[in-house]
């Protein structure tokens, strides 16, 4: 039930975990049904529930490591295991039925371990892998020792039944807690990602930008250049064509920013039509060239992509991070001042501001690439 709740929060693997534990719980509840209505068919019902539960266990594990890996092979093992169980019931061969069920469960939960052995990058995956490996080993050993643990007495009074239920209590709980921890960490990671990213553009938001910069400054001094970008006449686009088309403009511009930004750049949408790029270890001349490439791409591509009759342009302000800057926001303030200058000079251009006190910062015209010292 806990996994079902987590699944309702859009953690897909939790749905498989929930179905798996419900199925296995049903398998362990079969003796109660047998007590009410004694019939050999209850044995096959238990086999079906255990096999289905372990098939779902395998799918839940692979959702983390390699979704749908060897799905048909696992379904085939499920069907083959049940076929042997049915044959054993017809032959009235309980040891064969139990061994077929255990080996089938072992194979279905063991295969995901092969897929996940090289995808254990964090502690939650390693613990989950260990729990699943113990459950697989339990089924393998139990299936291999059926003649020893089933000797004498009925199934319910056998050592097999005692070991099965006792180990299931311990290992099943361990597997459940490990899976739940992994799922909850996935949920927290998603909430954290959503909190730091703009849902429309997929870029960092203001909070995400500040956190990314803070992480960099903890490791090394802040060096580089900062670009602020603003779409020209964006309100007029929204007013004339509606917010849906305006959203498409935002998405198209974000794609261009990501395309031209270096791999280590920090790219964010600060709100509305304003974007910001921090280019680590990049001097102003190189940053101006990147800004101009982005400007030209926006002017040439965006209108055609979204079906605007008139050209769409953007203006850019740029500033290098200065050794005396107490925080990145001082460079942002200079870049904002340069952006304002670009707007007042006619838009669709890149302006560079080295310091706020300098009134005549160099600008890049719409037709020439910036050159800055």
C-alpha cells in the first residue's frame, strides 16, 4: 500500500513494487484459502501468485537499471515455471512443483542483477542490489534443497515451509525497505530538480542558477564571463499571437542557447523573456563571439520555426567577472546595464560593459562580430 501511494506520486517503478508485494502476499495467504476450501488447485494459485510477483519484482528493478531488458525472456521464464508447476500438480509431485516455482523465481529476479551490476552509482542502488541478490540466493538454495527440507510430514509442517516464511519475513522486509528508500530518493531528486529548473525551457531557474554558481565557487575562484539575453518586443509577440506561441519562442531560444553554450556553461531562464549564461574561464572576446552567434541564430531561425511573419531578434549584455567582485551578481548588474544599452541603441545587438562606471562600453553591431579585450 505504501508503494501504491508512492506510485500515485508518479514514480513508475513503485507501481511494479506494489503489484509484486501484493502478489507475493497473496501467495503466502493461500493456506488460509486452503483451510476454508481444501483443493489441490490452491497450490497452482500460490505458484501463479509467486511467479507473477517475482516477474513484477524483476520489472521494478529494471525500471531503475535497464527498462524492459529481456522482457520476453522473463515472461517466457514465468510461463515455463508455471508449466512445470502445473505438470507437477498433475503428477502429484510436490517436490518438483516447489523446485520449479523456486527456480523460476530465482531466474526472474536474478536476471535484473546481471543488467544492474554495472549501474550501482549510489548507495541506494547498491543496497537494493544486495537485497535482491539475497532474495535470489534464498530461492536458489531453497529450490536446491527441497528433498532435504520437505522430508516427512505435510507441507505446512515441513522445514521447507518454516524456512520459506521465516526468510521471507526477513529478506522480504529488507528488499521492501531498500526499494522504498530508492524510490523515495528518486522522488526527492525529482522535486529538487523541479525546484531548480524552469518547467517551460528546461533550463535552470534563478534559484538553480544561484545554487550552481555557489557549488562552483566552493571548488574554485569564480572566473569567466556572463551574458544576459532578452527577447526584443516579446510582449508584442504575446499580445499579437497569444501566450502559446510565446511559449514556443521561449523553448526555441532555450534550445539555441544550449546549442551554442559550452559544455561547462551555466544556462538559466531568470523569468519572462530574460536568460542568462555564465561561461567559466571564458574571456570577454570569446564570450562576445558566442553571444553574437546566438543572436544571429535567433534572428535567422526562430521566426521560421514557429511561423512568425516578422523577424524575431534578441539583445545581449555581457560582462566579464572581475577579480574584485564580491559575488556573481555584481557581474550580472554590469551585464544588465550592457543589455539596457543594447536596447537603447536599437536592439538586436551585443553590448559589453566592463564596469558600471564606464559610460561608453563597446558594442557589437547587428552585422559584425564583437571584439573585446
